[in-house]
């Protein structure tokens, strides 16, 4: 029996490759920004209708579909995100290049949707081997840190035991697979700093309090936190990407606004750096006679793969006959709000490589020339399906021992 479903999952996925490629290219050519994924959501619903998979809408554009196997008492959730980015695509040679000015799929979410729809088609054919129920979660607005709570509210109605997601990754050679346990992507917190001074004519800086000078010192002093207060082997990144000050070169403004991000893989390190940033910002501002406020408006926790679930993912890769494609990949300092699911349910966030220099698929995520090698779409779809099958089998066997 093991050999039969092992062959079937990957065989069905390979047979669905052209379907997934077509869906991915269609979505790529018509990208939609976070919280505006109307057409994308509609197309997902059309495809689910075509293969007879029921679904509910969550939030404005999110979708949770259901494939029932031999039991309703046990549930695994599979997730794909669907939103694009505010980037002008620079791939004019592609026949499926974005047709929407200033918007493109520069992170692989078009491929994620295609893989999960492919997995739906696989699981529909393998219901007899599915000893539980699968929830297919199509998430809106990942790029702006939204879309998870509506899905989690829907999943809370069911006995969900595990979640599984995949990110196609351009730093990994095409077809390679990473499913190891532990931290995979960093926690990320947004930082907003407001530095208050007293505005004055640029010719008479002594008559005011210069928040621009104070802000420059704040940025320099904060940059030393990572190198001087954090162990060199501890992953941590503090980056400031926005500074807004004044409207004229000969006027010292009243206020400077700074925005950035803090990324860590340890709760303790994050807590230490939050306190340290606030200490440095306020004390540095005071040394320039300015005042400063620090706020942390949002963020996501660490994406950390559960050990037992990671073992099941390894089993799934083996059962697909893809053992030689497994790799260990470094923990990344990028963040992903798939972490919201892992904060509630044990699970895995797998990475599948799509880097292929021969195809020009060698640019980083969020780059105007980003593209993927589409061949691994079948690998991802099969892995989605196989994880669900193997999870139920492994956990059922473990419960009976």
C-alpha cells in the first residue's frame, strides 16, 4: 500500500504540472496587492468549484476549502498566500509579464496558489488514502502582515492538529527541499521613532533644538547595539529604512520620523533589544536637548518548525522518492506571518528551491526581475498532499502503540 500511494502522489502531481504552470502564469500576469485580491480569490473559487471541493470565504478575499478523507475527527491545514507587491516588473521577455502597472508577483505567491490548487486535485484522487480531513487555506494580505486571523478563526471550529506551508525560495537551487526542525525565519518587529526638537531658521541653529542632528546620532548609536551588546553568533538584525525630516534645506524642523525593523530568532534577544533601542534612542535624544518616542506597531513571531512534524515532512519527501533533493538550509532573517499559524498549531514551513540561472530565475525576492523555475511546482503540490497523508498515518500509528 505504501508503494502505491507513494507512486500516485508524485505521478498525479507530474500529470498536473501543465495545469499548475498555466494557473501560475495567469496569476502572475494579473497580480493584485494585499487586501485587493478580488480576481485572484475568484479564480481560486472557480478552480475549487471545477473539481468539486467545497469552501468558505474568510475575511474579504481569503478562502478555506475542505477535502474530507475517511474521517472528520482529525484535521490538517495546508496554506498558500496569494498577494503581490507594489513593484514594477522588469521582465519584458516573459509572455506572462505583469499587465498591472506597478504591481508584480515578486515573491512566488502565484506559485504557492498554483501548488495548493494542484494539491487539491491530488487529494481529491487520493481520498481513500487520507485518514482525516484537509483544510486548504488560501490567505490574503501576507505581505502586509494580515490575513491569518480570519483563517485561524475558521480553523478553530475544527480539530486541527497540524499546519503545513511551503515557500518557493530563489536562494535555493531548483527542486531542492528544506524541511528541518527549529527556527527557519526570524521574528520581525516594526519600529517607529519620533524625534522632537524646536524648529528654527537654518542660519540660527542655536535658537532651536535640532532633531535632524539628534536623529543622525540615534541611528549611529543604535547601529552599535548589534555589534557591541549581542553575542556575535546570535542572529539579530536592526535596520532603519525610512527617515522623514522637514520640507526645506534652510529650515530646521520640529520633528523627524524614523522607521525600521528588528529581526531576531530568540524571544530573549528580542526583549533585550527592544529595551536597548528605547534606552539608546531616549538617552541620545536627551544629549542633544531633544526628546524621542519609540513605538512598536506590529510584527510576527519566529517561524519555527516543530520537531515531530519536521520528521513527518522528511518521511513525506522520502515517500515521494525525493530523498536526494533534501538539503539543510540556514535560518533566514526575513519574516513571514505563517508564524501566526505555528503559534497555534505545530507544523512545518518547507522551502523549495526555484533558482535556475539558465532560465534567468536567479534574482532575489522583491526584485523587479524576480522569476521562478516552474518545474518544482509539481514537487510542492505532491509534498502538500503527502504531508497530510503521512501525518494521519504516522500519528494514527503512534496513538495505537
